[in-house]
C-alpha cells in the first residue's frame, strides 16, 4: 500500500484521501465508514493534539485552542483576513522575520503555529488513515497563487509526504467524473467548497484533456454562507452589535453550519441558543427565504467568475456540454438553481461532491505511476506572473490561463550607470501596478561588470512547472553572469524552516508516539473505570463484599497507573483490570438479559447493560 500514490483533498471543512486499485477509484474510510475527516485540530495545554472528529468536539468547549478553516489562512497575510477575523475565535497574529518576510501564525498558549504546520497535522491524520503512504497528489483551488501552492507543498513535506504533483481541484473533479473518456466536449466545473470557489472551462478531444481557462475566488465559500446566517441572527434577529467572546463565536459558527444543512432539505430551521444563554433562550426560526436572500450576492459572485472564465476561453454558455458541481456547498438548492439558470442546463451531480476531488487526485496519481497512458492532461496557470519595472509598473512574462508547464523570457537592463546588480521584484496578479498585485518575493542577479545605463543585457526567464510553481533565472549576456532561484514567497516558511520542522518531527517521533499512546490509553482507562463504577453502584447485582473489594482494588490500581508517564505500564494494568472486571461485566449482562426476558422495567435495562 505504501508504494501507491494517494490522492488527497486538503479541504477547508473536510479532508480525505483516495486510491485507484485495479482500475477503480475508491475513497479511504475509517472503521466507522466515514471518508471525511474534519479539517480541525485542537491543541491542549499539556501538548496533546487532537485531529478531525475528536478535535471537532472541542470547538465549543475550548475554542481558543481549536483551529478550523486553516485553508483560508494558508499563503495569506493578516490584511487579507480582515473580514474573517470577527468569526475566528482563535488568536491570529503576523510576525516579521529578520529577512523581511512576514509569517502568519496561530497562537495557542505560548506556541505559534503557521498555517503550513496546522495543515501538515491534518495531512498527517489523512496519511495515517490511508495507511501511511509516502507519495501523494494534493489538490488546491485552481485560483491559488504561487505562494499558496508553495505553502501547500510545504505542508505535505512536513507531513512526511513526497508531493509528486499539485493539481487544481476542478481538474481533479473532471477526472473523477470520467469526463476524460469522452471523445469531444466542453466542460465547466463549478467548485464551491468551504472556503474557496473555482470555475474552470475544459475541452476534451481525442484523449487530450485541456483546461482552457480558470477563474475564481480563494476567499468565497461555505464559510461565507455561515457568516451570512450569523449576521442575520446577530443583526436582524437579536440586534447585537458588540464584540462576542471566543466561545460565543464558536457556538454561533457550529449552529450556523447546522442551520445551513437543515435549510438544504427544509423550508425553515431552528437556530438554537442553548449554548449561548447570554444572547437569549428562545429558539429562532430561520426560513430558507431568509437564508437565500442573504446568500444571493455570494452566489452572484461565483457566477461572475464563471462569466469571466467563459470569456477567457471564448466559450458561450450554449456551447457548454456539461456542468459539474463539486464541493459541499454546491448542495445548497439555490446554488444549483442559479447555476442551472445561468448555463441553461441541469448540472451533473452523480458523484458525491465531497469526494469527487480526492478521487480525481487518485486518478492523477494513477497517471503519474504510468498505469494509465491514454490521457494527456494540460492545465493552466490562474494568474499572470511578472517583474516590477521602473515606476512601479508590472511587465508580465506569463499571462493567466497559459498552459503549463510554461517558460517565458524577456530582456531587461539597468536604469543607473555602473550598476553591478539588479534586484527583481516578482509579482502575481492582473493589475498593471505592482502595488495592486501579490508580491511573491525578490530575486537578485549581481556580480556583472559596471556599465553605463542600458548597456547590460539581462535575460530573465520564468519557468512554471506542472504544479504551477515558479522558478526564475537571469543571465547578463555580455558577461555571462547568471543565477537561478525557486521563488520563495515573501510570506511563509523558508526552506530551512521547513527542513528544521521535518527534522524536529523525526527527532521527536518516539516522544510524540508515546504521548499519543498515553492519551489513547488514558481515554480507555476513563471508559473502563466508569464501567466498573456502574457495576459497583448497581444494587441488583449479587456482589459479595469480597467482589466489591476486588473491584475497588483494581480501580485504585488503574487510577494510580494513569498518573504515570509509561504507556507500557498503563496497558499492562488495563489488561489486568479487564481480567478482573470480565466476570462482573458478564454478570451485569446476564442480569440485563433476565430482566428483559421477565419484562421488567426497560429503563433499568440500559443501566444494567452498561
């Protein structure tokens, strides 16, 4: 299993993995049959870390130490998150490093965690559930810029994965639907997830699967639907304008998610305030009409992206053969209706929209492994890349929707006499001025001879690999001086920091495993102790004083063992405890069975059988 290439959808709300085996794609499921892992982690004061469903339980009880929607933070700055901050209960801060780069972090206690590190923890849980593979294809929103793609790849590396390919989510979704098997067709993938939106236009002809254009918003998704419900409750229903505490924010978020899901199948839903007594006690009724009125502008924003993508591809809605809906938020009835109205065609919904992206990533893994050779996949870069020139303008070398891999070269020169070096500021975006685009970093070419202005001839080349990640090289033609660098984003982790995090995880692997074992064994001990105490307190069991003494002694032994730091000792004591408790547990079950057969009080049955 470890030699297989796993496909991973690192989502805002949920993450999951998939494989292709014997030509058939399948998602990875846990022992309960669930494929979706909540993209949530919770970090406690003792250093213990919970991931997924277990972490989700702490959203309300410990909101300041529980991190969700981390995908909306990756590759971003604090300024990018201004509108989100009122809805985030945990503490976010921005630090400036000695080299001038800014790094966004989540502060938990006295520790700082970058979005890459949090994402790596989530990826690590996905990897564990998938059988600890070493190679992966990880998906990202098509509209992720270079820094966000780099950050996602870094998170995979920290999680111990060799990330063979970063693939766009809409492209993966189209693969999942098997649309590549069609001889001809124009496909639109409408991907509305928890935190991001993408629209991609693809053509398929004679085995060539080509992305014609892509457009989207990396800050638009189901989270914004939740925020709309929260605003409706606070502003329209309760008229509350004051800032709320972390627990209230977390409670509102959870209740808004539940209300949103209920309104997908009902005309109205109840927004409960049980966990928010400071806001009131009377349940609030929210109608689907209320909800839809609030989210119409958000859906219209997605359709505006679709319109731009179609324009860039020179495609009319009447020429679109199929529309594929992807992402959990595409389940909202109004989304489906407005998409159908916009394209004049009913969208495809045959595959679970939560699983389509991971399945497509697994298909891409099969292609990379060489097991599938009948498909040529051509993707595009979502945003233009260029160099800042004198006066703050942008000279674009590679334009958006250029097929990747791609390379472009442009010649530059100096603006001042006797320069021996040039600092190139690299930007990504569609605006004409540098101040309106995303700065990806700096690149310096130095060491060429001093010459009059305009005499040096410097060829700058941008190379985009199949993952959409940028490398820049430059060469001064007259002197032959040259240099090359893989662009390190102005915000995010440096290569050295990533290596240190990986080495640190290896160095502390044994200690981390021990801590995980301690947490799991102590949790089991708590369950077993509660079981034993219920048996002791059950007056209907024929326990002798000697029986009670044996059970109490065993309880005391377990209570003493769990205070120690050695998993081996706790496990041994728990095994012995089970041996002591088994006869009494059997006695309880027998008594429960007899009570059932004699039609005694059924309410007592539950107590006896525990």
